[in-house]
């Protein structure tokens, strides 16, 4: 590798340019290079100042995350930052692109900071299950006060240059080439006779109510610990001399480095980036995408249209009747008004999107020029086939024909056209303009460039796209069906839906399965149970107590009653007393004596069901890699990010333990708890799911 620090000299200023593409992460070589370059500048006669800049697209994106978990090599970053700050020379950082984590910490150890208007700074370590570990929790509060520093550190958000200037994180914001602007600033400072200004020598930030802040941050993190630990590090900055505070920060950082949460979050970071990295897409050019068609303007169609409009695509939406078309237009305008209110688009953009980029019609011929169509009509095979027949007749050659079906067979849908190679599943999640997940469902005859186009659309819409194969429910809904069943079985056997929801939110899920069912609508599960009834295996246990509620017309939140009762204007419900009666009646008719469940057993059974089905999904090739399952659950099903996903959770807990639990549960219900062959193989070979991810990356 070429030298990661390029040393040049301009009059009395030494320029240290970091060159470690793509984002100038602070690898061992960069740290050593910076250290040596500081030595060289200090020994270089006539040099009075050092300017640190980054080459390429960023100043520095932070510590090199790929080095985490390996033995740390000297010079360690905190020591390097202290060395930079302690230099007798005047040190200036000129920041562009991002300065994140260790990158901002290097900048904070400079004596002055100048940034481009487009620059962003932040301490995102909490998103990796860590806290800043190179003085960030000690220097930032000294510079801008404990409250502002805590907000930046515990949220991990990226702060734009103008706000950073306002807060005092940077001293000047100026447009231009980073090196030239930085050099001019350094010259000004030298000309003014500006003195060195080490942040560590600033007075400590005044105290705040640390315990109350800790509690509030812990509660907000839904089980995530690193933001709360960051509060203690900032507390140390207020209470201890700098050196001792730094040591406290390092100790807390190293403790977090050993946690499961750190492992889970770093797995999520890399998996999020690896998910679209598929061998089958290498060298395949996606088809052009300028205008798309959407069939059906209900919940999903309107959301998909909104997402497409917001990313600059033209949209032609088809509905059955004029009134339905009008209603679809209202839905889309409503969604876009939300974006307008949140400041995501301007009034002019709103007008252009609704008046120019979108057209709504009842005539399929309007689709003759679109590049891709997403069908989002009722979940019924006959209706879908009829729609695809019509699309086949009107769409131009090469147009991608996609279905948003949740469960139906995409091969069968493709067979309704004369061009099955152009047909694919694009499974969005509700609300489609907000949820990040897109399952790209590849059917038997789908052409490679159609798959690439599905991923290109996902990227254009800002989604995390996961490749899935065809089966009932693809990756996500198939696994959901399994862990939902485990939850239903626990209700039959004696746990209440409310205990289960509480145990799982405590585990870190955004919502428990019964609250989710109420939100999605109980009619969906009811219809699915009816659809599957004819093929049901006699040993399959299917609770029917909730069907009785559906028969009375109660479908959850939308009707005000489900597992919970919802009073007007309130999102959260209270337990529905009818449920206990219905469950008791069913237990009696089945001869079940209810037994108590601990929260731990609830989580364990739920997670084992999820992992077991996920292992089947990977084993059958429906998901290419375990990480594809992890990202599906994280971005589509509210799985806690700090566990990395269900497969990562299983690796952390240990696959032999998970298999042993499944085998133990199978003693009571051998039909449901059939261990996945892949899980058995991995246990026998002493391997993990992550080993499969690594195999796939080779
Ligand atoms: N270390 C190692 N690799 C990194 C990295 C880092 N800090 N940041 C990004 N990369 C890699 C990515 O994995 C990706 O690799 P790939 O091309 O092989 O997939 C490549 O750089 C480009 O990254 P993105 O695809 O994410 O590019 P974007 O332009 O979309 O985003 C970014 C750039 C905003 C820098 C984003 O990558 C990011 O948020 N990175 C992480 C920043 C971070 O968390 N920094 C803190 C690190 S922890 C720390 O500093 C501890 C310290 O306090 C001691
Ligand atoms: P919906 O009932 O809200 O909307 C369906 C719309 O399609 C209606 O407005 C209807 O008028 C229109 N429509 C029906 N036949 C049509 C035709 N031949 N031509 C043009 N328009 C037609 O349904 P929803 O919830 O939007 O679901 C649509 C599809 O998306 C289904 O396949 C569903 O399984 C899937 N899906 C639903 C999710 C959800 O959470 N609601 C999530 C992911 C996928």
C-alpha cells in the first residue's frame, strides 16, 4: 500500500494529507503515519503549523471498524490525539465530507477547525454499540457544554457544518478546496499570532443531573446500553481532571468492546452494506428507470408511488374506477404533505410532484411508456393474473413487470404473461414510503438484468434490498408465520398475549406480536388461516379463539378492538377482557391445563422458532446468506438492531444451545419443532451462521 499520509510543506506550514480510500478510516497504518508525520513536522526547521486534511470524499470516517475485535496495535488513537494536541506547533484541521467518530476526535485534538459548508460531523459510536474512545466524551463537553455534547453523542447523529459552527464545534465554515481553504486559514491564524488552543485545557463542563439523564437515555434506548454508558463518560469529563476522565472513557469503551451488543451492531453495519453485494449482480447492467407504473392505489400502491415520486421518478398510477383513482390521489397527496411538513420537500417540489410527475388513470394504455410496473392490487391470484395479462398486452418490450404480493407464487404470476423473464416480485413493507425494507423476489425465469433493476430501484428509493426466492411468504413473512405460531402456542398453553408482548418489548422489539397483529389487522391472519386450512397437517396446532373475535367484526386497531381495546385518539390499547374468556374456553375444549411461563422462556421459544425457520429459509436457498435474513428482520420487522438480527443472535447465544432448546421443545410438539437440517449440520461441524456469510463473501 502507498503511504497513507502524504507530507508536503507550504512555507511555514506542514500539510498532512490522509489518503486511505474510500473514507480515510484510521487504520493502524494511518495512525502510525500521522504520528510519524507529526514528528517530522516538529523536526522540520521553520515549520510553525500543521494542517491536517483528508484526501477523497471525507476528512476521516472514524476508527477502522474492521480492526475491532482484533488485538489493538500502537499507537492507539487516544494517545495519538493527545500527541497531536500537545504539539508545540499550531495544529489546524480542514474538514470536508464526514468527520465521524475518531475522525472528529482527531479534529478536536487540533487547535482550530475549519469546515466546508457541506461537511458533517458526529460521534456515531453508539450505533456500533460503543462510545467515543479517543477523547470525544472528554473534549466535546469542554468545547460546547455537557447538554449539547450529550445530545450529539447519545443520538450519534450527523451535524451539518452550519449547526456545528453555531455550537462551536468548528471555528469557521468556508467553501473551497479543503487544502487551499485550510492553508489560507492557517496563514491567517499565524499572521494574527494566534496561540495553540488545546481543548483539554478548557474548563470542565458544569454538572447536570447525571442520574436522571442516564435513566432517560437508558429508557429511550429500548435496551441498548451504549448511549447510557456515554452519559457516565461525559459525567467523568465534568467531575474529573482531563487525564482521569480520559482513562474512565477508555475503560468504558473497552468494556463495551466486549459486549454482545457491540458484536450485533457491527454485524448490522457490515451486513447492511453487504446485502446488495451479490455474485449474480456482478457486471450486470440494470435496465433504465425513468418512469414507473403502479397498479392499485390502496395502502401499498399509494405508498410505493410516494416513494418513487420522492426519489425523482415519474409515476403513472392505475386504479379500477374514477372514485378509487381520486382516493389514491388523496392518499399520495397526504403522504407528500407529511414530507412537506417534515421539511423533506418544499412547496414547489410538492406542487411539481403532484401536478407534473404523477398521473392517475383508469386506462391501462397509459402504461405504454413506463420502464417498470409494480402491481399492488388485492392479494388474489386470479386478480393478479388478469392484471399481468393486461400488462403483457400494453407495456413496451423490456418493461419490468413486478408484483408486490405478500405470499403468492411469483412463478405462477409470471406464467400469466408471454415474458416471464421480465417478471419479478418487489415486496414493499407498509408504509412503503417509510419502511426501509424491499424484498426482491427472484422467480425461476427472471432475467439477471431484471434482478439488477429491482436492486437499482431499491437503491433509488433509499431502501435496503434483500434477495429472496419464491415460497409462501418469501423470507420475512414466512419466518413471521413461524414465530407468530410459537407465540400462539404459548397463549394456548398458559401465557397471556400481554405477558408475551411485554417480554418481547423488554427483549428489544419495537412492539410485541399481538400489538403488531392489532396494528396490521386481524383479518389478514384470519384469511390466511382459512386459505391454509385445506392443506393443514393433522398434527398442526392452530388456535381459533381469535377467529371468534374476527367473526364479530373486530379486526384490531382499525375497528377499535382486538387483543387490546383502543379508545379514540389513543394508539396504545388496554388488554381486551374477552381474550382471556375465549382462550380459557379453547383450553377447556382442547383439555389443556394452562401452565406459567417465565419471560425468559417466552423469549427463548419465540427466538428459537424464528431461528429454526430462518435456518430452513437459508438451507433451501430462499435467502442466499444468513445476513439476508438478519437484514430482513431488522428493517422490516422491528428486530432490535443491537442483536444484529436473529441469526447473529443465535451465533452469540451459541448454535448448540439453540438446537438443544428446539429438541427439548419438540418433545411436546414434534410437528412444529422440527429442527432445520442446516442448523443440525452447523452444530455437527462446529460452525456458525456467520461462517456461511464469510464463505459467501469469498
Ligand atoms: N472503518 C472501516 N470501513 C469503513 C468505515 C470505517 N469507519 N466507514 C466506512 N467504511 C467502509 C464501508 O464498509 C464501505 O465498504 P465497502 O465499500 O467494502 O462496502 C466503504 O467504506 C464505503 O462506505 P459506505 O458504503 O457506507 O459509503 P457512504 O458514502 O454511504 O457512507 C460513511 C460513508 C458516512 C462514512 C459511512 O460509511 C459511515 O457511517 N461509516 C461509519 C462511521 C462510524 O461509525 N465511525 C465511527 C467509527 S468508531 C470510532 O471511531 C471509535 C473511536 O471513537 C475510537
Ligand atoms: P388495498 O386493498 O389497500 O389496495 C388495493 C387497491 O387495488 C384498491 O385500491 C383497488 O381498488 C385496487 N385494484 C384492485 N384491482 C385492481 C385492478 N384490476 N386494476 C387497478 N386497481 C385495482 O390493498 P393493499 O394493502 O395496498 O395491498 C395490495 C397488495 O400489496 C396485496 O398484494 C398485498 O398482499 C400486498 N402487500 C400489502 C401489505 C400491507 O401491509 N397492506 C404489505 C406488503 C404487501
